[in-house]
């Protein structure tokens, strides 16, 4: 199938993009890498009246390291992180995630910002960035705001980014030299969207520990009880992980509960062994 008819505008900068979004009067979507929006339009699951292409806005491609964080512009592509174009401030965490998203053709076009705003429950960056403690910089005509990813996702395919707002990028806290992480995806075939994702970051120097379950039926889920256990260096069996899942989500069928518990337990094992 082909997309329904739509208008197209190329934004020259963020302010121009916001102006186009505000002034459209119809259903308008930002176009970044097009790797999620394109298929949805082809299937006519999305039928925007206007596409605002932000793909040539240089300011959204910036990668900036400060003493305690890394800013990744919304238009930074998965492949740029995979290829080491961003400084490694996370002991290989971001690079490893990027290199295992789909396959190279998707990674060449898909952007980090597009992935988190799209908020596909099976997407990698929403879960991985939440585990890393990232925050989002969002800009509108009223100015910019920063939102921690723990308050960013409001459900499957749903975030706090408004229709006339642009995600400028993500700020990811730098991991200390002793930080450890584990990431475990369960996929039917390599390169496919995940059926479950476990993501763990432990950084005692910052008193930081996060355990996140992704590829659920909604937003990625934080598991603070498991985070306390891994912070204390305690192993977590599949049964333990299952019990922790039950405490925060009662709706999984037995199959999903089992693969989620398995992904979490394996991610934690990897982090503790790192
Ligand atoms: C075959 C295939 C397999 C894939 N497998 C995986 C996978 O295993 N793991 C994974 O994580 N992803 C996977 N993806 C998705 C891929 O990572 C996409 O690149 C990503 O989800 C969306 O990024 P994009 O730049 O293409 O966004 P687009 O498709 O251009 O946009 C996605 C959505 O975000 C909005 N948006 C984009 N940028 C902004 C912004 N700066 N501000 C506000 N709104 C914005 C758009 O309006 C749209 O609603 C796959 C895609 C394909 C086609």
C-alpha cells in the first residue's frame, strides 16, 4: 500500500519546525529518519495532513560531552553511536545497544530521538535510556523543558511530547569507571523487534541502580525492588524476577511473564558478572 496524500515541508531550524507544527491546523507529524513513521503511513495506520521534515536541522545532530553527561541530539542516528561517533561515557553501553537495533539499513536512517518519541514498547532506546537515567530536552514556542525519562513515557506509543513540540535530544549521565550494566533482549530472530528486554545499570559511585523491563504492553517498567537487590550485589533468579514483576504488573499471561522474568534475570546476571 502507499501512503494517503499529505503535504510536506522541510524545516530549516527548530523554531521553523515549531512554527510549522503550530500553524498547520490539521494532523501534522514530524519526520526524522522515517523508519517508524514511513511504514505506519504506508499501512495507513498514520495519515498526517502535513509532514514536517526535521532531517536537515544541524542543531539536532549535535553530540556534546560535559563533565558528567553526554547530550545526544534527537537526529543522531543509531549507526553513529554504533560506529563510535559519540564519546564513550557509558562503558560501552550505548554503543552496544545501538549496534543491536534491527539491521544496518535501519540503523543508518533511524534516529535516537525518533525512537524515544515513537515509544514503541519493543524499541530499544526507550528501555535503554530509562535504565541509564537519561532526561529529554523538549522545546516548544514557550521555551525548553527537561523531563526525566521516568516521567516521559505515558503508555505504548505515547509520551509527554506535545503535538507542537520538538524533542531536541537526550542527556545521558556519564557512568563512573566502576559502573556495570547488563542488557538482554529476547527476539525470535536476530534483528527483529524484541519480545522482552531486561536493562540494568549499577553505578555505586553515584549511588545509582536501575532495573527496567521493556517490550511489555505499555511503557517500560522500573523495578526498584530488583534495583535494590542488584545494588547490594545479590543475584536474581528467574523465579525472583517473576515475583518482582507480579508486584508491579499483574496482567501478563504466563508465557509473557516467563520471558520477561528470564530477560530480567539474565540482564542482572550479565551486569553482576561485568
Ligand atoms: C524493519 C525495521 C525493524 C526495526 N527494528 C527495531 C528494533 O529492533 N529496535 C528498535 O529500537 N527499533 C527498531 N526499528 C525502529 C527504528 O529504530 C526507528 O528508527 C525508530 O523507532 C524511529 O526513528 P526515526 O528516526 O526513523 O523516526 P520517524 O519514523 O521519523 O518518527 C517516529 C515518530 O517520532 C516522531 N518524532 C521523530 N523525531 C522527533 C523529534 N525530534 N521530536 C518530536 N517528535 C519526533 C515522529 O513524528 C513520529 O511520530 C525498526 C524499524 C524497521 C523499519
